[in-house]
DNA sequence: ATCTAATACTTGCAAATTACAAGTAAAAAA
DNA sequence: TTTTTTACTTGTAATTTGCAAGTATTAGAT
């Protein structure tokens, strides 16, 4: 059995580089963390602060401030939950949606370029593998969860 | 064609969590960045500061300071290059090697646990896929390199 | 051989990011 | 109704980051 860690160390580092570049699309200068926040707000249905913070494994106080700056940039909106006045529902503004989509597009472009170095069979195998990996990490009790 | 980005977003986030936990082995409290530095110093042959900083895509000034703190922790050693007095050669101390190995072991343990949710065939497929992915990213001109 | 330019690194800032502690306000439980 | 819990915000302080500017050494140009 070879050294698994080696493989994953290289992979995650490379993806780190990819993510770094991705985010300054559309004139805005978005940090990596912020791009993850935009992504999750877009993905989840009427999410609260807590929900997103937990998904991303970010401390809620840090998250609170990150959201504040996204609001200042006019990318995110906070709406009080009518059923529970403690809760703030997060959503993207029109600009937020635009930025989120720009980043998404940019990322997919990069990824497609990476996959262009493979043939159709390899491509499908790799995609299936990533899915499998995600499922296995989700099952794992020891790691990969934002627990603490 | 499905949304590639979705897949990778989830994967990298999960690996982020994994990496976060990994590093506080052996009594020392090592940050993620520092663990990457230890890893690369161990891997490369008599590397200079520049070399490691470039591999990791870190700004050299930031890197300089990170190395300073690793030296203070007695995990890393700097030796002046006899052929070029500007250059510092980095190496791990005995403790550094120990810590690097602890982290490596810990990571492999986590990864093995993740892979334990797959059968032998799946496992091999996934590993082969990651390799392929790494190669493709290396080939890519557009992304995944520490360029700026 | 000497002067200039490039390289390898270090320090001075200042900005951004982080998390713990302590706070407010609202809802749920006792 | 009182107490506890939950959702979130702010104070503060530590850490991390990178640009600008510095030193020292080597390589290149004349």
C-alpha cells in the first residue's frame, strides 16, 4: 500500500491554488472564505447564520463579521425570520448572485481544463471516484466533519 | 455533464476539516501551514527557503516568519549554504522529524478510515483517480500552480 | 576589474482574520 | 413567571498575511 497522504497532500495543495485564483472575478475582490459563504448561501434554502457557519465549520463570531463585510459589499442580505426573531435569514443580493455565478463559472472552466487532459473514460472514472470519496468522508466518524 | 464544482467544493471542504484536526499531534500545537512546511522540508532534498516557499505558494516574507517560529519550536534548522552565502538550507531537527512522522501517521490513519468504507476495487479506483487528477492538474496551464 | 543588476532573505509596518469572553435579545423549558 | 437555552453581536487581543523597504551576496555588463 502506497502513501495515501502524499497523494492527498499534493491534491489539496493544488486545489488550494485553484481556489485562490478563482475568487477575484467580476471586479470584486472576494476572499476564499467569502466565496465559500456565497456558495453555501446560494445552495441552501433560506439558511440562518448558524446553519451556514456550521456547514463551513467557522466560528460563529468570525462568521458574523464575514457576513457583515459581505453585506457592506452589497452581496448578501439579512432578513429577520418572522417565526423566530433571534434568527437572521441569509440571502444573496442580485449582485451576490452574479458574483456567485461568476465564480462558479470560473471554477468550472478551470476544472474542465483540468479534465481536458483525460479521455472520456478516465474523466468518468475520476468523477465517480470523487463522489465515492465524498460519501466515504461523510460516513467517517473520525474525520472530515466540522465537529470539535 | 454535472456540476463539477459542486463535487470539488464539498471534497476540498471535507479535506480542510481533516487537515485542521491532524496537526496537533505529539503535544505540539502545529498550524496547518506549518505542517505543510514540515512536510515539504522532509520531502525535498536540502531545500532552500525560496524553494519551499515557492512550492507552497507562500509569500517569502510570510514564509520567513513561519520558519522563524518553527525554529523557535526547535522543529526546523537553518544551515547556510556553503556555495552561496545568501541561501539558507532548511532541515528538520530530530524533534521535527518526529512531529512530521506523527502527523503523517495520523493523516494516514484518517485516510485509511475513510477508505475502509469502500471495497477493494473502489479503493484502487479512487487512488488511481487521484493520481490521474494530480497529473492533470500538473499539466494544466490555467490553474493549480502557485503562480501569481 | 569594477560597477550595476539580480537574487535570497529579513524587518517595519498595516490590514485582515481569527477566536475567546462577555454582552443583548428572544424563545423554550421549568 | 422565572430560568435556561439559543441566535447572534461586539470588545479585545493574538495570529497571519503581504507590500515596501532594507541588507548582504552573487551574477552580469562594460
